[in-house]
């Protein structure tokens, strides 16, 4: 990307890592964290280092704004601030969906599963179908909600890491880049948050 050229830029985490968070939020791939792809916020986030700040609460990119709004409306801001880790299925920044070969996707997915085993999250929310399908794998999703143009925007599944209990996994349609109306994707996120917090 422009922010780290000529070096490759990547971002695994959007927040500092914490053990056993209430929520692991998994997106597809890094987008634009700042105002321009080459600005200082992007340089910081794509340096390959471990973030020392929670970008969802400290930066003002579109996904961060939507997350703050929905968590705040639900009364779950404390979780967003202190009990959530954010990461990506694919680690390289791209304008839109990356054009990755299957081998690279497999390597990135393997890294994602390693992170899940290390972090031991209590719940996983996947922002986007690509992330959900990779993590839920071959299991049949439950409670599927679809939109005529945007496709699936909510469903539930689980992952079974080795020697660990099952972890609930929720699909939420992409909150800033979906053909599904934002009212539906934001409601899907709120529904997942209610299930996680209220049971």
C-alpha cells in the first residue's frame, strides 16, 4: 500500500491483544484507517507492529464510527473499550477485496486460527461473509438472514479449536461496504451483541 511503500504493509490486529476477550471481531482485510491511504494513521497501523491503542475507539474511520454507534446504543461500550480484540482474516491492505491466490489465503486463514487458539475468545463476530465462511468452515449456519441484493447478512455458527470448548461465531454483514441496507447490518450486529451479553 501507499502508506508503507516500497515495503509490504499488513495489519493483523486493530486493538491490543488481550486473553479470553468477550468478543473477537474478525474482518476481511484492512481498509483505510485514516483520511488517505498514505497518511500517518495508515503508516502506524500497517507497520506490522502490535497496536498499543484500540483503533475502534481512537480513530475515526467509517467502521470505527459504526461500531461505536451500535455498541453505545446497546449499552455495550465497555465491551468495545476493554473486552474486545479486532483482527482480520486476510492481513494485507487493499482497496476493496484483495486479489489473493489460494495458497496465500490458506496461509492467512491458518494464521487466523492460530490467533483464535492463542486469544481464546468467548465469542467471535465476523464482519462479512468471507470471514464467517472461513471460520465457520463446513458447518451449516443457523438463523440465516438474507437480503435480495446483499445476500447473507446474519447467521450463527461455532468453531471448535483443538482442546478448547466450542466458540459461538456470528456473521454480521459488512457494516460499511455491503449492498444490504445499513439498517439491517447494524441491526444484525445489535442482535449478536444482545445474544452475547444477555444470552
